[in-house]
C-alpha cells in the first residue's frame, strides 16, 4: 500500500475500441483506461498519458510530463509511483462488465428436461426434482452456471433462489461460496414459496415453506450475507417467487421486511398469459394491479420477464421506477412471448438483461442474450425498435440501475469500479467488421480476452483465473447424477 492508502499496482488498457456506455454514449476508436486497485481513475481517447504509464497519481489539472515526472519538485508530497501493467488493447472491444439481473443457478442441474413445455407444464414437471436439491448439489451447479456466465463477460450475477427443501442444508451459503470462488459479484436473493397446490397454488405442498419460516429465513439471510458497501461482492434481496406460488400475506410482509432492512425486492411478474388468467380468476386483478396493491411497485423492486404488460402497467412501472429483468431466450424457449422492451425503455422504466434459469434456456451466457434481445424486439416492434447499443446498455448500465448500483457499476467512467470486459474482435469471426460494437451485439460472441471485477482478473485469454474448468465440469456431472438418482 502507498502512503495515501491506494494500492501500489496499476493496470492500463491501451489502444482498444472503448464503448463506455456512459450517459452520452461516448466511444473511443483507440482509447485508454487506467485502473488503480478497484477503481477507474482515467478514461479517454488516444494513448494513456505519461503520468499513468509511469505510475504516478493523476495530476489535479494537467498531466505530468515525462521530463519532470521523476524530479524532486514534481514528487514533493506525492506517493511513490505504482508498478504498472500495460495491456495492449489493439484489435479488441472494451465494454463494461455485463450484469445478469435474473438467474436460477440451481437449475443448472436440470437442463434438457421438459424441452417442449410452456411455463406451467414445465414447472409441474420439474418441481419434484427441485424438491430434492441440497447444498451439496446446488453448490457445484451454481459454480458451473457462474463459470459460464463469467466466460460470457458477466461480472455481476443476479440469482433468484426460492426452493429450500427441509434438510437441504445451507443452500444459499453454497451459492455465495461459489461466487466467491470465481471472484464475481453476486446479487443473491432469499426467495420463497408458501402457496402449495392444496391452497390453489402451482407448486406441490412438499415444495413450500410456511409464511413465518420464509420471512424469518429471509431476515437471517440478509443479516448473514448482505454487504451494503460500495465495493460489495455479495448483496441479498428478498424475493418471494411469483403470484401463483406465494400468498398475499407473504408478498405483503416481505415488502415490509425488505424496506425495514434496506434491501431490494424481486419476483416474477406477467410472464405468461396463463399467469394473467390465474391472477384475474383468483384475485380479479392483473399481476401488476395485484402486486401494486401489496406494495410491490417502487424503485427498490425489479421483476423478471414482464412479457404481458399493457399500457397501464407500463405507466405504473415508469411512475414508480420499478425495474424489469428481460430474459429473451427463456421467454422464447417457454413460448411466453416477447416483452415490450422498446416501449418500457421509452417510458423510462429501468430494464436489465437476464438469462433466467438454465433449465429454461440450457445456457447461462449473458453475452449471447444481447444479440437475442435485439432480434426478438425487432420481431415484435420493427427494425428500428432496438439497436445493438440499446441492448448493450440494457446488459450493462441498465442492469446496474435495476440492481440499484448505477453509481458504481455499468459504465466505463472515472470513479466507477473496474468491472470490465475486453473482447477480441480481430480474429477470424470478426476481422474487418466496420463496427466493433456490432461484433458483440449482432455477431457471434467474440472471444473474451480479459474480465475484471474490482480490477482483479476473473477471466484471462478465455479461461477462468480462479478455478479449474475441468473440475467444475466434473462437479456438475456428479451433482446431476446425485440429484437425479434420489
């Protein structure tokens, strides 16, 4: 550490095409980013300045020239220079790290089942298997899902876990441990279900908890895992599953609890026409109206899918600042429909991107969801409805806003945390493309040269830095065998 408390090392990425995804949409054909510790300290056009390359602190006004950088007068009152690692970014696209706002990591264990089902039939087929999950199976599965997410450029993973069988052990803890192993950020949730089939819900009774137990476990999870700090690697939200698997009492009390603990709220909403019909028949309200009545709209709330929102619902989301996790591949896999994302963005609704559970996607790659978001929304609303840069925004700064972290994540700006993805775009798949951003947003996913979280390497040259991929794969295979054999 230097005398002023800053880390002694510096990372400089030079020569890359930089899509900052800042509010102005600033891009640099051949720019630089300077990182000290966990924070971005400079970003701009052209080569990195001499003060950065020589390891000095950023000057207050003008750069320190090479001729005076080592003189006593220039050094007076300043810390010793940092060691500098310089990365040649030529032939690469640099973006903010991608942010996944909705996943079910435990579903990594049940991919390939009920391949041709709509949501309700798919859930009915899978609930019996999910009711047998334990920490020793979820942990390896989560590690697999998180690894694939990281290899697709994802630095922050939002996970919605809501199945807690009796005797299942420390399931949420196993997910937190998996994220820590890889070095990625986790926005985990303590989800719940308390509306079993005997009460008119969709899940079987053996897969649900009591309302009181779910609320107590949610409070305990926040106390145990949630970090409110700026550089937090783990945050926890409270997340009852859905209107068709949760009682009104749990939804209402969960909202009160989350706000008393100053954490966010998450659930599924308006995913399918069957959900709409369920809510209209049971409550006489649309899903949005029902959730609104229970205190579930607000700028501390985000909902997954939101495929079937009418104009009134979009207006309520916009007025309250309620966020949306857009999951285009899963919505297509389950034939749920195409969410009105251009309309939501036009109304000012916060929108992030999600992969949803891998059992309704068979992939955990957020990078490929960018392209899918563009194509799906053009099918619904026309060729100009969503640009590639719109989708990149949703996957980065939009996701940060949905998770309440826009101040520190989601764009490449001085003062923000160094969560970055460096994509190789001069290989055979993308060489010569006139727009490097289109390589990521419309083409096949480019190879990932580097992934940083808090300025630390998570992926280097397309491989995980902190874990062995072969061991992860073997762990997943073993966990699937153990689960399906129960």
